[in-house]
């Protein structure tokens, strides 16, 4: 059987050295959960938050088969876990993600200069109670807030910046997840408003806000476009890693 681990410290060693803030969120019990088959002395585990599952420890078919509902991105700790995922989910799409270093020293002046690129007719706003509701109305912006599960939880722990044009959210950067020391950034722009520097502007403001609070704005890239945007903001590429998209027919965006 698969159980949610209450004492997450029992799984810390299984994820040791894995610099992924979504895992930190689960281990720190800020959000998400750690699932195991042995709650006393787990040798295998997976961290689950948002639409991400991270598998660690001794490869375990029962854990890998315990898929949460909907579209999921599965990240194996090693090739042995990858082989199990491919065997259980033959329709899974294997792809490459890109890890970004977690020790960036940001140039605040450069980030402030980026804010001057905001086009006329666009407003930069922090996500509040009203904008939270609006984010959920569009699949492009829903992930800015959806991982927190409720408005109150997001307003307590989340941080976000959006660009608004004629009352509509057209771009934004927000906390996909939160851990004690910082956030994991989610960024997107509606298709018809891309290539106007809006993502760069929103991310710059969000990073500046985080630095003012003493929070680290972590970045992990789904593709090379995301890597290039990160580098414009001052981040440095670290390494690539393997992930799997499962149940892609249930993906909303």
C-alpha cells in the first residue's frame, strides 16, 4: 500500500543532493506531500506537488503506479526509475528539462531597467484576491495560483505579478510553489501578447519583490526558451535532466 508520510524527515536522505525546491516544499510540509510504501523506514518515496512527481530511493513499481489524477510530470532520480515509468506508462512522453542554479546573485539595477520596457496601455499589478479569481478563469494563467488549493492559502504564502491590459491578465509571473526560503517561479503570457517583453517585466518585478522579502526566486526551465529568459534575468544554466509527461490528453494548457 501507498501512504502519505507524516514525518517527512524520514525521507530526507532519499532526496539528498537533489536541488529542487518543489521537493523542499514537500519535505518542509509547506505544500505537497511525500508518499511511501513503508512509513517507518522508507527506502523509496515520491514527492508530489502541483503536477510534479519526483521519484527517489530504491525503484518501486507500486509507488510509480500510484499516479495522481490528471496530467502529471514525473521526474526519475535515475535511469532505473525511468525504466519503471516507461514500463508502467508506455504512452508517457520522455523529454528534457533544464535545471537552473540556485545561488544567483541578481543585479537589481538591471532588473529595474527591465521595468521601463512596459508598453503604454499595460499595467503591472500584484496578484490580490480579485486577480486570484481572474487567474483561474484562463488555463494560461491558472497555474499562477492553482497549486495552493485555495485563495486564502495563496494570499498567505504566494507571491505574484501580472500585466493587465484593458482589464484582462495577459502575462504574469507567480509562485508555482512555495518553500520556507523562497518560491518556484511560474511564468506565461497569452499567445497574442508574446514578444512584447511582458514576461521579462513581470519576472523582474517578482524577483525584486522576493529580494525585498528575503525570499529566493527559484527557476527551473521546461524548455530552452525558458532558459534564455532566465539568463536575461541573471540566472545561470546548471544541467539538463529527464522527465516524463503522463496523461497529456488531460493537460489543460
